């Protein structure tokens, strides 16, 4: 009867809801895992007798096995859908899952481009003297040096760019204005751009940044320009103008700028919005060749220990720059149907990575045993 209920629900997903086989398989895995979990408990539990506490206990077991919040929430979603189906068809008399809340997803930290990557893009990349190339280089520099939002860059007019006083007047969210000072490098690039623009483009707008037809540059043109340029130097998945804004903030904090000063430059209303950058402060470093080789060696050994590994991601950061035990490493491993993650902190990145690898090996071993038991 227990399995029959699951099969009924899966057929409902396939033939009435037209869900993909991938979705059906994911739901089947979650429901089967939950059934095996409650059948191991005392009391002869069934789908009709499990309660919310059993569901919460199962979710805790998933977290203990190394599953991330999104994986646990997928499992809970499967249970909620199943119990709604079973209740509607009289297979159970109550829905124990409807009030259960899943774990909060960890809010991802802002992505940023390393200073070395920006330097490589600006100093080593070959830029032509065409209008599009001069404009592209200027857009990259102003986003990185001034931390503008894309809409703020698009909205800049000639009158907002003061090359003598070296400052920008920026109109941000809810039409709030702020003044952003800039340095000599940006001043020279803005002057070069303006000269090039006035020589090659017939202006049809008061805008500072123009499209090739003389109208104000569009948001999509800015996005495509930044994405194309960043693709030359970084493997980040996100290569948007906002990534350069994150990079601006992170670089300022890494060079000891005050949080309140950064808040004002970014145009944040609340200091709490700016504080997220303190969580990634001092991640902005380049791993040495020796450390990179160490990581590659450890990852290669880890991949040999489990043949079904699909992807391994390693992240390093300094969590509290002024203290010992501040080198954090995290390893995330994708395997079929699951994602495992560990984080460790130690005095050195090498030691943190070693601890992560040992912990991940243990998780992978448990995962293999779980699959064998199925």
C-alpha cells in the first residue's frame, strides 16, 4: 500500500500535470527516502500516521547528511504536493506537511571581479581607438571606480560629469542624488571618451554615454558591453554591470575605507544593505600558484574517490582579517541528484582545505552507502 500511494502520485504528475520525467524522478527520490526513513522508526508508521514532527526530523537528517537548504526544500515540496494529492483522494485523513517550513536558503554573497582581473582587462587587453572600444573601456572603468548602478550610468548627462572638479552627480533610486568624487585615471578616460564621442557621433541627446546613432545608450547595450569585456578575464557566471558595483565596494573595504563612506558612495539608504560586503571583505586576493596547485591536487584526489562526481567548486575567504583561525575554505560537490557542501576554518588555507576534503570524503562515503541500501 505504501509504495502504491507513491506510484499513484507519480502517475498523476506524469499524466495529469504533464511534469517532466526529471521532476517526477526527483519527487520519487524524495518520497522514497522519506518512506524509508519513517519505516525505520518505531511505531509502525505509515503515510497515514506520520506527523509534522516526523517530517521535521527527516529534514534534519537530510541536513546532517550534508544536503544544502535548497535540496531539503525540494524534498519538502515533494511531500507537500504528495499529501495534498493523497488528502484530495481520501488516501490520508490529514495533511501533516502543510504547516511545515523548510530551512532558510543561504543568501548568496555578492560576486565580484578580482583586482588582478580588472587590471588585466584594462592594462593588458588590446583596445582599439574606435568609438565602441573607447566607450566600452570607459564604461568598465566608471562602473568599477565609481560603483554606479547600470540605470545611473545610462542616466548620466553631460552636465553631471565635472572633469574639472573630478566628480559625478548621480541620480539613483527614487530620484535621490549623490555626488561621487573620482581620481585622475577615470578623469583621463572620461576626457578621452568625450573627445572621441564628439569626433565620431552626431549627438541627438544630452546623455553622456551615447549609442552609435547619437541617442542615449540603452541598458541592454551597457549589459552586453560589460558581459563581453568581463568574459575576457573572468569565469564568473554573472558578468553584469552590478558585479562591477560589488567589486567597487569590496575593493574599497579591502583598502580600509569606512563602512559609512562606502554606504554613501553606493547610495544605500540603510547601512545594513552595505554590511553584506563585510562578509566578503578580504576574499579579494589572488591565490598563489603554490596554493592553486595544492587545491588542484586535493580536488583531483577527491574526484578519484568517487567516480560519479559531476562538479567540484572550491571557495576561499578570510572571515575575520584581524584574527587567527580566519582562513575559511568551502568545497561544494555535485553528484547525481544531490549537492554536498562543507566549510572549515583554520589558520591556513591548506589546513582548511584538508579538513574540508576529509569531511567531504566522509559525506561521499555515506552517500554511496545510502545508494547501495536503496
